[in-house]
């Protein structure tokens, strides 16, 4: 406390936090009235001691609102830990010549309980004053004065908390306003269309780029007006996906056709993410719209070219199969071998549909058993069967596989089968492959085991393009992992693939 008493500048800064100039101390007036009645004195004051004065923020029995600090009894009282009592000020050498003793209010008896802040800093005192000398306070009066002093401090600390809260709210409001200005300035400078919504999805802001692009009057697309900007064929889908994001908090991403200022519909990528408070509650959504029209047309053109190339490749398979059939008719003695070879080539043609790049529109149709992992494997591995002798054995679980997972799975197993046909168990008549599928937690484990093939040749050990392609399919596209083990008896490969990566249905249940 002594340290604080010596640091008047710091004490003055603390007093400023109580906002004493604002008034409103009616509750303290009730305390001074009760204090005067309890101690049977004509005067009771709540005195706050400042650098040059003491001010009476609540008072009973005294008209004066302040006096100089140099005359203050309370400046002495606030330095103690207990009540400061002067039985007769005219007999006390410290106060005998004090102007408050020799003149109004003619103090003779004084008792003051210190007012100490929560930090232990002296603020002033709650005092009672009599114009007649007295020996002391009674024990009850002494206890009551200390209790009332603590009540005064509690009132002041509550006022300080309110002042701090208001100041913090003002700072927060100023910071929010500054942040809003910064956000709008940044958003207006972006080439993308930027928008935001309230937690319920009400659109309340679009940047300048949105109005420039759409040509709409400012404010005309607030609320639900934005949906009218989409192509009629895209509106329902956009609404359903947006409602899903609002209900679940999932990020929003969709491609739709947006009407521009000329009235043309152009492909646009819409995205939005929620902003959450410290409790995780969504307080706002921030979204962007990015035109992808040219990229979309390029993808469609590339898809058309890929489709045409694929069609030509399948035609080649058909031509080869036809040539083999023609040779078989001309040479009946090779008919069995030719038929077997033709069937393999046609199966390769069917497997080709899985391994070529696909868009969402051209992905293989999965049905009649193809919608499962075993159905996909049957299509891919059919070219490697040996008549009635099964060369590849699949056992265990048979998870659902949708179009999104079919291509990376096909690429991966096509590479394994091709390598096995060139170097491993399928390169001779004695070899075989066992594929087992099992559920491990939320992952599917798929084991590929080769046996009966020639000795393992150290041809790439995971460094070649095929190995990198398998890692890309398993890890990047399917979100799983792959392990390879080149054992003397044959290659062993283990895959772990999240169930949600195999089908959207599984992802939805997760």
C-alpha cells in the first residue's frame, strides 16, 4: 500500500476508472444516512482523496462538496488498515490548527474507515464527524463503520466494472466499424464477387464487383433475391445445397450458371464458409463467386476429345477382336485359342472405360453388381482369367463404390494387374492373386497377394511411374494409404481406404 501511496500518478489513473464525475451516487447517500444514525453523529461522508482535493461523492449533514487535500482527515485514514479515530481534534497537534477544526464544520470527533480498491490501493475513507469530542466508537459502531466502508467499495467496484464494460463495448464497436471498413475496402478491390449473410442465410452484403458483374441495382439481391440470378435449371439445386450448409454448418460449394449484366448465363463457382465465435456458434457466412465459364467450356471440349479418343480405342479393340474371329474361321484348328484371346481383348475394352479420365457426366454407370468393389474388380480383372481356371480370387467384404471412387480404384488395380501380367503372378500359368477385403474401424483394408509367379525382379521398387500412379490414386484421390512388400514368393500390397471415400452414401452416414 505504501508503494501505491507514493505513486499518486498511478493512483489518479485508477480513480479515473470509477467515472466519479458522472454522478449517480444515490445508493451511497443511503449508506451515509445509515452511518450517521449508527454512530450517532450529525455528519457522515464518503470522501475520495485526489491529488489536490478530497471530494465528497456522498454526504449527510454537510453542504460542502469538496475541501483541499491539505485539510483532509481522510487522507490519513485511508493509509491505515483499521478505523482512524480522533477523539478531540483540538487536542491533537496534527489537526489543532486545521481550518476544518478552527472553522466550519468545526470538527472535534472524527472516525474514518479506509476505502481500499480490489488492487489494495487507497481511495479515501467513509467517515463520521461530530462537533463534540467523544472518547471512541462503540464496538458495534466500529464494526458497522468497517462493514459500511466495504459496502461503499463494492458499489464503487461495480461502477468501475460497468465503466469498463461500456468502454470495452465502445472499443469493440470502434474496432468492428474499422474492421467493416477494411473488409469492404478489401472486398471491393477483389476481382471476385464477394457476399456475406447473417447466420440464418439472409444475404446482407455484396461487394462492388457483384453489382458490376450482374448489373443489378444495389440492394436488389439482398435476402433471397440472389436465387433469381441463377439459371432456372440450377435454382433448386443451389437452394437445396445452401439450406444443407445452413442446417449443418458444412462449407458451401457449387457450380451454377449466373446471369451477367448482358443477360447471358455464365458458369460460376460459388463457395462459402461460416465464421464462428469462441463457442463455435456461426455468426456470419462469407462467400465468393468466381466465373469459370471459359474453364468449363475447355473442360467440356477436353471431355469431348477424350470421349472420342476412348471411342476410337474401343473400336480398335473391336477391330482386333474381329480380326481374331476372322482368323479363327479361316483356321478352325486355332478356334478355341482365338475365342479365348478375343474374349480377353473385349474385356480389356470394357476395363478401359474405368481407367480413362472421366468427368461427372461421363463416369461409368455402376449397376448390376458394378456398384460394388467386387463388381469393379470383376470388370477390370476379367482379361486375366484363364478360361475356367480362376487366376484371381476375391473374398471378404464387398463395399459400395460410386462413380467418384471407381476411376482411382480402377487405375490402381489396373496397374497392379498389368504389372502382375508382365512381371508377377499372372505372367505364367501357375501364378495366382488373392484379394481380401476387410473392415478396420472406419477404413476398408484391401490386401493384394501374389503367389506362384517368377522370382521378384527389382525393377522399380516404388520409384517408377506406375508406383507413383498407385500412390496418387490411393492417397491423394481416395484419402487412404498404401504399403508394398516385395516378398520372394510374390508382391504383397495393402491398401487402407476410408469408407466415406468409396461412396457418398457412406460419407453421409459418417
